[in-house]
C-alpha cells in the first residue's frame, strides 16, 4: 500500500530517484525516534506493524544532535539537583 501511495505521490529524492516504501518507513521511524528518543520501541514497532522488537531496532538510529542534546540536558539536570 505504501509503495503504491509513494508512486502515486511521485515522491522523489533531490537527485530525482523514486523514494521506496522502505525508505519512507525508515525515515518515519528514525524521525519519530529522533524527535522523542524516549519513545518506547514497542510503540514504535506497533506503529510500523512489527511483532518482533528486534525488527524495530534497525529503525532507531539516533542522530549525533539528539545524543548531544540528551547528554547536555541530563548533565545540566544532574548539576542542578
């Protein structure tokens, strides 16, 4: 279904290549996880239709910016307690 919708929407990359359903799913999951790194992997997996949490882990690539923000926030909160 997602493949059909992506083709109908003519979603392409900057280089003009057609975007695959896999890429859309990966981008969705990675963006959601990076916006809220504390989101439960089981919830993310349920949104993706996964029954095995190990299938979801491949989508949870944390960006360097998110890692830095989490460290800075946690370190700041530790210093101010």
